[in-house]
């Protein structure tokens, strides 16, 4: 299959370690990019949203962050539509700590450090109401942190049987959280009761990534080895579909924001992005990457972004 070049790209000049696009309406074009010793906040404007129908990147602020980032997540209260502007995000570092960064894009950002993990943090996520922050780690734990206007504090810990690789909140319910373990088990917890509501098993390992569709809250996926496995939670005892996509193993999988049947994943050999439709065996997009530093879909527009070496690249995807 012919390799597809990006529709748009941004050259940061430094290797990108993590990146995220805001998943919220009032900040949907806000991007957060972690490079060496700092985090860059900026606006990404696509032709569909631009008056002159062009692609544009506007840096807004640089925040010092000495440890290399492993995961970044915007908080739901982030908004560029209010005065003063509100930007709040969590950034996990290789020092096993999470930093809560708050900025109005004018004055000096504030930083709160959360300590609780004893090994690398693989993923962090905020619940849809902004009440909690969750984190999963190689220390075989998922920590739930309570979030308020000024501080975050440890709320509860879910012990795991293997490294926590992904954590996702129910798109509509801040009491339900999905935690994926490296050994191939995915649990859904009720945070209020601290009980397991549902578990699914892939039957193989290692599981490297999992996602919960925002377009269909009944559908989840996981990347196990080189296979992307799908479940419909109404019949969780068996998988809906399994697709062998990455011959030598995968790194990350994400559902399209607009269609639960479309996923983007990155895997090997040779670090490859593949965008697949559930009902097709042929990738819509296949693109070669260099280094991998993050995968994310735009909140509303049909674009998938990948950080590869020093560039942030975007591909326009047909999600119908």
C-alpha cells in the first residue's frame, strides 16, 4: 500500500516525548507538546476552522518541566473562551511524579507535585467532570487523585497484578474507570464503591494500550502484541473483533472521536501509523514514522496527530 504523507506538520526542532490535543469543546485546538526540559502550549488551526483556509501553529507559552514527560492530559476546566483563560493539565515525568500545571497564559504558571508512584507512570487521565485524576504505573497500581480548584490529593489506590498501561474514564460517568494491565486484563472500576464492575481478558500479552470510545461508550479496544481487540460491553464475555495490524507488536491505539469503528494505532516493524476501519482489512492510512512521541485525534475535526521525532504530523482521515 502506498504510504500517505501528512496533510500538515509542525517542526519543533527538538525531539517530542509526549503530546496531547485538548478533548474539550472550549479548548479543542489547544495542543500540549513535551520536549526536553519544557512543555509547549499552542493553538493548532486547521483549514476547516481558519478564515483563510490554511493550517497554522501559534505557540502560546512554554512551561519549564525538567523530567522527561511520559504522559500529558488536559483537565476539563481548561478553556480559552473565558477571561482570564484557564489551562490546567497533568504531566507525568520519568521521576515517577505527576505535576499539576495551572496557567492563565499571562502570569507565571503554578505547579503542584503529586508523589505516590514508585516506578514509571505509563498513563494519566482526568474524569469528564474534572473531579478526579487517575494514573497507572509499572509499580502495579492505579492511583485516583481527588481534584479541586487549588489542590490534588490521593483518594484511593487500586492494586494491579501487573503494570498498568492505560487508564480511561467513562465518557459520560465520572464514577467508572477503565484500567488496562500489561498481562492482558482490563478492569472497569466503580470509584465510589472501589469495586470491580466488569473485567475482560485478551488471553494474551503484552497489552500495551487500551482506549474507550467517546463516540460509543459501549465499545473499548486494546492493543495486545500486534492485534487490536474490540469489545462491546453489552457482551463482554467475548471480543467483538480482533485485527492483526502490527506484525512485530504495537505501541498505542486510539479511537476516532467521530466514529467508534475507526482506530489509529502505531506499531512495528519500522514504527508505522495505521488507520483502520473495523469492517475493512486494508488500512485507510499507512505512514512510516521515525521516533514515536504520542497519538491523538482532534476533538471534532477528522484529523489524527502523531508526534514523530521532532515533528508533529496530522493526517486527514475519512471517518464515515
